[in-house]
C-alpha cells in the first residue's frame, strides 16, 4: 500500500472542503437573496450543473478551461508560473467543482428554512443585514449547513472522474485514494486495493453517522444550552 | 402630526389600494383573511415595497415613489410585532432585547433590567424563549419592539397564537401598554371583539380597499355598508328596498320594517344584529315578526336560534340570539326589532 495516496487524498479533501464551504455558503446566500425569480432559476441551474453532469464531462470542461494552451491556463502559467493541469492543484479544483453543488444546495435549503418572520423582526428592530446573517440566519441554519459540509467533504474525498481527466493519475503527485483503488485493481494488486477500500469505507461510515447525528439535531430544532 | 399612508401594490388578481391618515390613537384594521391587512403593515414596516405612493410619519418620509425615497426597515423607526412573536430561539431573553438597543454595551445591561421589570419579566433574562409561557413570550416580544424606540408600532394579530384563557388578561395588559405608548399604534386583526377592546379608531378593509374608516364605537353602531356590517359581526343581512323615508322592505325576509333614521336613496341592504330581536307576546308592537323555529344551538350563557320569518313563504332564515335567563326555552308569540336597530346599508351590489 502506498501511503502517499492517503496523504494526497486527505490534503485534497481538507483544502477543497474549506474552499467549497465558503463558496457554497456565499453562493447559497446570494441566490436566496435574489429578488428576480427567473435570474435566480438560471443561476441556480448553473451552480447545480456539476452535480448532474457526468464527472468526466465536468473534467473535460475543466481541461478545456485550464489546459496549457487555453487562455486561462496560458495566463496562469505566463503570469504566475502556475501550471494547473496534471498537478496537485488540479485535484483540489476537481474536488471543489464536483462537491460545490452539494454544499450550495444544502446551504440554500437550510437558509430557506429559516422563518422569514425572524428576519423581518430583526430588520425592524434595527439589526444590520450582516449582523442578521451571522447572529440569526447562520445559527438557525447551522445543522443543515454543517450536514451539507460533511456531504461535500465525502463527495470531494471520493472524486474520481474529473480528477482523472484534469489531474491524471500520477503516483505520489495526483493519485488520490479512489484513483489508487482503480490503479491497484487494474494492476492486479488486490491486496493493495483491499487496504484503500477499507480506509474509504471507514471514512464514509463516519460521514454517514455524523450526518444522522446532525439531521436528528435539525429535527429537534435549536436547543437551549443551559436548561434550568 | 400624523401618520399618513397612501399606497398601491398590484398583484395578479389582487390590488392593494390603501390610503389613510391617523393620529396618536390606536387604530384597528379589521378585514377578512386575504383583504390585505398584513400586507398593509408590511408595506409600512418596509418589508414589502409598494408599487407607488407615500408613507410619512410626523413629516418624516419613509417611502415616496415619486421622490424615489424608500428607507430600509432598519432606519424607519417602525416596530413590528408579529403573530408568532418571532423571538430569536438561539438567544436568551436578555440577548433578544439587547439586539434592539443602541449604544455602548455597559449601558445596555441597566436598560435591559429596566425593561424586564417594566414588562414583569424579572429574573427571566437568562431563559430561552422556548422556556417561557405564551404570555411571557409576548411580553418579551413587546419589550424588544419598544426597546428599539419606534415612532410607529404595528401589531399583526397579536393574540391569535394564544390560548383563549390567556387572551383576556393579555388584552387588558396590551390596552394599557398601548395607552402608554407615545406613537402611532396600528393593530391588524380579524377578531372584532379584540378591535373593539383595544382600538378606539377603526379601518375596515375589503378586497384591498378601505371600506370604512372612523371611530370604532360609531362603526359598530352604524356600519353604513354591507361589508362593514359583516365585519362588525352582523349575522343577518337582507336585500332591501326603500318604501318611504322611514320604511324599508326586506326582500329576503319578506318583512316591512320601520326605521329610526331616514332611509338613503342608494340603500341596497338592511342588517339586524342577532341580539336586537326581542321576544314579545303582545300583538300590537312595532316591527312585529311572526316566525317558526328551524333549529337552536345552546351555549353556556345564550341561545342561538335560527328562525324562519313569516311562516315560511320561501324567506331566508334569521339568527336570533337570546341571553339565557332560565335553562328552559319557551317560544314567544312574536319577535320585535326596535327601529333604531335596523341598520341601513349601502354598497351591497359591489360585494355580493
């Protein structure tokens, strides 16, 4: 078993969930606050698309954008000296793009569940929109947002198709756990595959359990911390 | 010095077109559900933006479509008390109130204590809303709204979420708070008793339009329009025609009735409140009604009886309410209604 696959996977999943979390929450709040129904529907569709597309197609588009001979890819190399494709950065980009819709949709759902009367009351007593977001909306939506984060983490960890397209399968550089499973089986190394699979199943199980705990909390509603 | 509201908002199938001016005397807005009462409050609070019009408090413009002024709810100084109280469940009572206070934190503590005391919430500052009774929650909501020192206080069905037995005492409490409040109080409700108890002036809304505006006591006594009669709880309405200046013919009941006031030429309906009918056994009284009893419902303190006037010649039934004097009900020979209790109504053709 190659320990580097575990390290690469964890590093990718952790960094990508941080990025996905903030992008997803921000996008969700942006869409929820949109007034025009039609614009909202279009934006929502675009943001959800990576979830529905086959990951290889999403990876194809990423390759199209970041390829070394493409405008964006060229600019990154010439101006910043960053080559995205077939690099560790690419595994992060693939994980972010694929896990983003899960985070975005969960957060949006959680925000929409917040009683609008609370927001109206907050406005009329003079709370700023920023304060309302952090003091009222986020605490109320937290269980839903957090479960979205866990789901997105799991999806990012398991990302295969888009990663293979844009980051390749370079051992020690871009080979994440799912790619390692594939490579081990393709190479006839079933022993190695068992180990990778065991690790992935273990992590996934923890994710399912934490999801259930959070959903139960959400159903009970926000509980006071210090009951008398 | 007044609150001036003149707003229009169009939706498909519904248009809100409300215009009124009020002084510092609690105003009740009575209307059926879907009449636009809550929407009117939301426009004043700045939660909904009207299509056009103007809202002004003591000369301070909150909204003016022509001058393109539309103040944010945060700076309108309009307090909005919602039906479900809308307390932040993740904050203690103290923190809920603190969110409405301005100024440095060290001054807030003392002001919160004052408010808690004023609203009989001493010792409950550290509790969460879910740990309070319905009445306590409402007092916290009122304390929080008043902590933001509004010029206008809007109350949206404040008692509808409460148990019936709590209502009475909370209504009395609210009446005193409203009398102490130095500003414009507007209360929306569909409960006519609530409005009568708490609001000396009254506006009636019907299909997004102001149907009537005046002193509450006057409007209950002389509704003037069919919509007003219905909203103020008149159960018996009949199409009617003018016979002469002091006589009307009630078509639906097949009755000719004498009136105390001059009958207007554009009369469309008359109304008689259920308790205005009196039992009698004399046969020479004015506005005498012969009748059969169709059915009767007994409540703890009164009888609600559905009668058929004029020995059932296809006439519509009439509700008669009788305060119980004994447990036994005996049918009197006749019913009579005093001429001043015949409500003369107009505007029935637009709504029925």
